[in-house]
């Protein structure tokens, strides 16, 4: 219930969302084309952050799965073909739950 409360507020309150992200945030940008290569040192920046909206399965086109490990919850969203996916990792820190990793929706 504690994570669910955090997750719901994170998805609907943009000010809260920014406060609950560990910037610079580890993660990956999606590849723009087949010649694009992932940057292993990429970090998301607070100034360029695009607010994440509540999950929408797009009429069953996408599915979501949570993997709950001690102190960390990993969220994976993918399309039906499995070709496109995204991942977010949340960790319970001393000040509560925070987003600690984000891999943008794309082909990997």
C-alpha cells in the first residue's frame, strides 16, 4: 500500500514527481534509428525532464509488470509484440520512495 500510494501520487502530481526523482537520473534514451548507439554514461536532467503521466494500456496494446525486490520496485511496460519497452526503477530511500532509473520507451 505504501508504494502504491507513492506511485499514484508520482503519476498524478508533477511537483511531487520532480521532488521524488534522484537527478541526475541514471537511464537510457531510446534509439532513434538503427545507427544510434546507447550512451553508457547518459543521465536524465531535471531541466529536460518530461513529466510522466498515469499508465495507459492503450486499449490493451501495452502491458505492465512490477517486480518487487526488497527496497526496490522495477516497473516494465511493453507492447504486445515485445519490441518496444520501457523500464522504471523505484527505491525506498531514507526520505521515502524515489525514481532512481528510467529507460525510455523504445526498441532495445
